[in-house]
């Protein structure tokens, strides 16, 4: 199996399965001398871990990160950083009935056809459990970016048809962690929580949208042809489990606009060139322009539902599938730190590429 690594200058390779001994990652390319705050890693892992509230799966994982290499006395040494996260609360028996049956909208069928073998326990390598490794790596990337003044904030913008109507500039991001759904608009958050809870009681699932804002990004990250910054952001987000859509800046709403309405007009302020509007989402020609980078990530409803569904087995015979075990009725609250992590991995990779290109 290929495709387990991400990035060029800051490369992250993840490994492990949902119900194996654990999951882990190797970071290659982290500069020496970076302070690695283990408390920040712990906090980010707590944001992603299961069992946070009734709105998430009740699987209990401490997600304690074990740094195996590349860090000495809290400082990166420049050598590969190895990290391991043990699995603690696997209940593989919950998946025994799926050994020969394909779950609707899961990777079971395609995985079996491609490799001829699959770990049916929780989806194995295709499980969202793998994203814990991404969050651990992304936290280290964030710590590098913070030294450059770059900030990344994501939040739940929409669940089902309930969405935040305010512009992100009018929101207080410090409120994002004040509720279980991770929405910085308290009134909308209550409605979202009520919807998710009702969906959970109906033994069903619901999708939605995560918005991410990257602020104080310097001008010049990205390349103008195949390595456009927004192209790598799109790939990063679409690699997250359950993601079905990505748009940056004005996105699909630009279809109904005229060029005279959509163009971001330049002006100069204090010796710095800015734009009056930001329909471009902070990226023009594949290169960051210094304005906020903002984008939306669409998540489908979780595929595992606690209802009976028609399917087939490996021989093509009709079968019935019913979800068992512990699953998220809505992935959005736990997806917020994953989106931030993947954004950080993209930005730190391009930031390091810029450094290398100017040596």
C-alpha cells in the first residue's frame, strides 16, 4: 500500500489500524531547535479523541502520545520524530458480523477488491482512527507556525440545514471550545446540539461544514502551476475521512457573480498592499497574498448507522447490515482539530519550501 505520506519539505508518514496495537507517525524534515510543547499536543489530542460528550462515539481512548525519537529535553533535534499512540478500547467483536459483508458507503468493498484482504475491525487502515496521528503531527506544525505569527482557527459552520449566518470576522474564536459542537456562535450551537442529539436518538447520522481561517500568513507561499497552495489544501482536506467537498474563498458562490463584483481591488495601507475584499480566499495564482486564507470543508453523514440496511456479502449474496458498537452521530465536532492539523501541515510544508528555495 502506498499513499501513507504527506508533504515534501515537512513529510508525515502515518501507520497503524483502528483495532491494532496502536497508530503512529514519523515526521521527517522538522527543523532542529523547535520547542515541542507536550501539553499543547495533549490538548489537541483531547479535542479529537472519542468519548468527549453524548454527541460523539463513546469509545474511550486516552490518546496518550509517546514521543519515541527526534526530541531531546523538549527541543527538536532535526532527526525524524517518531510518535506512537496506543489503542486501548478496541471492541473487535462488534465487527465480527461484518467479516464477509460490505457496509453501505464504507471502504469495505473497494478495499477488498483492491487488496484481496481487509481488516474488517473498525475499517482497519481506512478508519478515522488514523486521524489521531495527523492531529499529533499537526500540533507540531502549529508550534512552528506560531513562531512565525501564523494562526489557524476552525469551527463548525453548519450541521444539516442549521448554519452560522455571521461572517467569521464577527465571531469570537475563543468561544469555539465553550460548547460540545465547537461552534463559536452560542445560539446556533444550541440548535446544532439539539439537532445532533435528535439524530442520535433516531439511530441516524448527519453531516455538515467546517470552516477554517488561517490568519497572518505571509505573502509568497505556494507555486503557480501544479503546487498551488489551495490545491494542496484541497488535497489535504479531501484526504480526511467523510469529506465530500472543499471550497476556498467565494467558492461556488462566485458562479453567480460578475467579474466586476468578484475582483479583489488592491490598495496600499502603511506601505503594505492589501485588498478591499477577499473573494480569493487569501490565495491568488496559487500563491498566498497576505490576506486571511479561509475555506470550507463539507463532511457527509457518518456511514455507520444503527439501522438495518440491505447489502451483499463477498459472494454477491444479499445480506442485511446493522451497525453495532460505538459511532459518531455527527463527525463535525471531532473534525475541527483534524481540519486545523491538516491546514497546519500544508502551511508549514510550504513555509519550509520557501526557506529552502532561498538558501
